[in-house]
C-alpha cells in the first residue's frame, strides 16, 4: 500500500536509528500487522492494544 510505504520510509529514514532495541523489536512486530489495520493505526482512527506498539505508533505519527 503506497500510503504505508511513504509513511514508513520517512520514519525509517529519519527516526529508526534512534530507537532502542526494544522499540526496534516493536517495529518488527508492527510490520506483521495487516496493511489496513496498520494504516488505521498510523492515521489515528484505531490504536494497537499493546503498550509498546502504542508508543511506537505515536512516534511514527509525529
């Protein structure tokens, strides 16, 4: 999905290297989320249930 590609590439280019190892693991976990659900998380219309994913999604939304 193009929208996800754009959002995630920008995050990878600008912020990923500054994540802790635990946050990088959470990012890997986030990537296995179905595309429609992941897009809803990143657009703010839904939120993940896991605390570490909530924090990571918040960082990606910025």
